[in-house]
C-alpha cells in the first residue's frame, strides 16, 4: 500500500510503522453516521421496502419463522467461515452440532470454528433481547470474538490486538491495506460504539441500512483483532438489524457469492473514501437476502404440505412420532435417530421407526456413513431449497438496478 494512493484526508492520518521504512498504517477518520451517495438513494428505498415485506412475512408465518431463521443462521455460519477459507459444509456443521459434547464428537478445527459463529450469534441475540441496543458495546464485541475464536489461542480470543496487522500480501511491505497501530484500537472502537448505540440528532433518523453498511466498513478498517476480523464484522450485521427491531438479516451467503466484489468494495471505501461500490453491493445483498428468505417461506410451506399429504394418504396416526419429525425437519434438515429421540422426547425405537418410514417416503435420505457410528439422514428437499436460487436472486436485483430509473449501478 502506497501512501500516495490515499486521498489527502487519509494521508494526513497515516502513522509510520517502526522498523518498516516506507510503511504506514492508516488511522480511519471518525466514523460517520451518514454517507450521501445520490446513486444509492432509490436503492435504499427499495431495500427498505423489501425489509418491510420480510418482516410482515415473518409475522404472518410464526409457525415457520423460528425454524427457518435457525436454519439460515447456520447457513450464515458456514458461508461467513468459508469466505475465510474454512471447508466445513452446511450438512457438516449440522452433524458437528448434533454430536457436540457427545461420544460421537470428532475433532475438526474448521467445524469448531464454524460452530463458534452459531454460539456467538446466540449469545449476542440473547444479550440484545435482554438489554436492547445498549447491548451492542465493546464488551459484547470482545465476548463475541471470544466465542467465535474459542480454541484458537493464536487469535487471542476476546482481546484487542497488540500487534500491527495488515490485509493482503505475504508481508506488510506488500499489503493492500494496513490498519491502524494497536494503540489506536480502543479509541477507534469507542468511536464506533457510538454508531452501534445510535441516537438520532434532531428529528432525522439514519436508517439501519446506512448505519450497518458504514459500521462494517469502519470495523474492517480498524481490524481490531489479531485474527477473526471478517467473521466478527459479518456477525455484527445481523445483530445490528436485530437490535433495531428488524429481522436479523444474514448477508454473508450473498457476500460470498460476490466475494471479489466484496473485497474490492471494502477497499474502495477504506482507501479511497469511495462509498458508492460498497453501498450498492451491501444494499443489493440486503434486497437479495430478503427476497430469497420470503420465497423460502413459500417453498417450505409447499414441502410440508406435500409431506403431510403423503403421511395422510398412508394412514399414519396423528399421534405418531413421524408427524413431529416432519415439522422438525424444516429447521433441522440433518438428523440422527439419537438426535430425533432427544429433541422430540420420544423413545429411540419410535424415532428409528419414524426415520425408516420417512426414508421409504423419500422425505429423508441416508448420508455417507464414513467413520460414523450413528446413521445420518438429510431432508434433501429442504437442503436444496436453502441454496437454490442464490445467484439468480442477486442477478435479478442487479438487472433491476441497471434498468430502473434511479437505480443505476456504480
């Protein structure tokens, strides 16, 4: 990173790095609460409308909402972790979670890291439920990092970094971006906390869409941890939405689809103060996430209706365990007999019978049993629905932004 590549405002904040001649760290400017990008005005309105639609659909489908959001949270954990290079798949995470703290548990650092996202989000959501927006403070961020990076002592879980880090390149001399010196981290995070606990100045209210987008760029520019900054920064996004009374939008799945655009847009905002690419990408991912989730509700209803029709046609008693299992599968599409028995409070034989019958109906399919004692099954229709159409909905949003007046892409 060359100092000369930076705009004058950032060049003025640069700090020389000791013993690294010609290398400078960038100290981000004070966090703004609003960035005026005229090309994104209409896109913000569209994103707001899609978010309102999603909130209404969730309210109208409470029977499915908790199950679906439970499943989307785990998809998010997988995709956010895979952006950083982990290899754990969605079904791999669910199996790892089922076996956690049992004699079936297997050592898997990638799966542990991915499951750490699930634990961290659950903790953050609980704190917000108890304390409201004030829960989003520096202590919570440190706690989230501690849970997210548990088991990786090299990452100093739960502590601000005490070393100079950098982004991109094998050495600081060839880095694409050098965050501020460690001594600046506490001050900068205190400044960012103001955005997490936003209070409007006067009658104007800055939308959570704008605040979340800005907060993510600033967090990644500060890069406050030794490792795990990307995962922690993406984890804060759904928590910010939740604290604002919105559905906890999980955006990592769509940012992963546009991974290179994601990195370039962050770099443009951090190094050039050019916010248009990032705001455009962020809002498009918000719209895509809302639309895909709304469609998932319809798909899951159709799947469950078909399943119930199959059971009814076969004359299955309404008090049989099999009916409870098909409800569970909408939010837990990977199961074992033991997990079904424990989750539903039924006997092992009853759970086993239900699963065998669901296999005959092709509602469940047996998964690869390599090195596993428990039989593992998956609801293939639910799994397919979860990942089908991600590219398509993003392309749909892109086409809309290119063709509609006021929605021109940057």
